């Protein structure tokens, strides 16, 4: 049972545990940003939380993530930014394939 007395909120143990777990999980996900993401911009592909780069040349880049493989095809592809968890690819992007 949840009770409100003079602006105070009292929660049952189960409600407190549920809310606490949910809030902390969302906060952890926000701070650590562990979800794999691809952001497609004009002439750019930003990939966040990748695992490895399997292949790279000026026409194709293969990136591995926790759910599979992403193949970026195009022309004059270059890796503009390379961090342990993020990669920015520039060039004429012709296609993105999820394997």
C-alpha cells in the first residue's frame, strides 16, 4: 500500500524495490550508455558501443557489435574518429547492412 501524508510518500517494500531497481537501471544505462547505436547523418555514420572492426577499406567497413555485424558500403570511406566505444565514418555512404 502506498500512502501520502503531508507531502511525504510512503511505499511498501515491494514498490520501493521495484522503483529503486527501475530508477537505478535507467540511471546506469544513461551514464554508461551500453546500448548499440547507429546514427546516420549526411555523409557520416556514427556508431556507438561497437565491439570490433573486422574489415576496413575505402569502399566497405565491417563493424561487429553485441547483436551481430554491420556492413557500411560506400565510396571514399574514412574513419574520422576512433574511440574504444565509438567510431565516426565519413564518406559517400551507399548502404548499411545488418547481418
